[in-house]
C-alpha cells in the first residue's frame, strides 16, 4: 500500500491558510465594532447635550406678570417701561445678569443688557419679592425690569406699539407686545 504524503501536506497548508484568513476577519470585525461603539457613544453624548439645550430653550421662560408704562411728564408719551417678571413653572434658575432684552418699535431697534443704572443699552432690575439677587430660582420671586424708552427710542406716543423680547442665558425667548393706549395725557402710569 502506497500512502500519498503530498496530499496530506497540502491539506494541512490549506487548513492553516483558512485559519489565518478567519483570524484576520475576526480582527477586522473587532476593530470595526470598536469604531462603531465609539461613534455610537459620541453620537449619544451629542444628542444628550442637544436635547438638554433644546429643553432649556423651551422650558426656561420668563413670565411677564404686569407691564406698566410710566409717563413721567404727564404729556402724551411713555418715557419708561416697567415689567414685573417671574420664572415660569418648570424653568431652571434664570440669571437676569446674563439675560438680554431686544427692544423693537417702528423707530428703533436695540439690544439691552442688565446694569444697575439704566442707559441707552441697558435695563435695570429691582427685586420686588424674593432674596434680592438677580437669579430667579423660585416661581414666587418677582423682579421689576425697567427700560428707559427715551434712551433707546425717542418715546412711545399714544397708540404706539413695540415688541420686547426677553432672552435668558439659555437662549429661551419670551415675547411681549407693548401697546400704548390711545389717550394717556395726564396719566402717570398706564398699563401697556
């Protein structure tokens, strides 16, 4: 009986080649899985941050409780606007020091920042109820936001309209439309 040694040797070489190819495929698959897991983690982190920012922009609202125009010289125009504001239910803490107000009327557009003394590009904040700081942390806290209209715009005459946008530190925007009554001569304070 003759045994063919060459055939057995060839069979062993084919098995080793197949094993090497199999191991290479497993390594490539492991590297690809690692890249996919890393990418999925990065996407999850980005989506979480985007979701938190979106939620803050939707829920962090400033509520305007009252809005009053102050007619300081009893003529027929409002010279300053006083807004009593609070944070809305479900909102995070709102820091008015980091907030801006966008004032827009038919004759002027101005972005205002917070300062203790009101000038043309600033608004002032006075605590009415709460701990007295510029951070609204409770819905029961109230602050008065004052805009000097004469520094931003010439004045708001009878029947005039303006739009005031309160933008907090997260970018959430509350829009309030100011409508001066048609007759305010002799009035000191008017609801707007």
